[in-house]
């Protein structure tokens, strides 16, 4: 969750691994990021809330500390998905 509690990130693992960004107050899904991984260990926003980082296991079942996905969050408000 962002520091101001406006955005929440959730992760889905498995064959359709993805990260979703939600407007916490309205429960609207703002973005869906497909992730080239089979499992997610952590998802965290930067202090400003403009960058989202996720780390996990790749599709070869290897945990690599450099396997970090960075996503820039540009849309704070958007249409329902």
C-alpha cells in the first residue's frame, strides 16, 4: 500500500502471474502488469508511490535476488477495468 493509502498492490502467482494496482478507496482495479515469473515473494511501493517493485521466482523455479520487476505508476485515477 502506498504511504497515503490511496493505492494497493496485489499479486497473483502461477501460470497467469500478474500484479494488480487498485484504488484502495473505491476498490477499482487501475492496472494489471503481466509478470514473467511463477511466484511473487514481495511487492512494495516506493515512498513516493510512483514506483512499484516486485521480486519472485522465475519460470525455471530459480530464486534470483536480481529478479526484480520495476513498474512505474503513472495512472493514479483511471477507468474501471
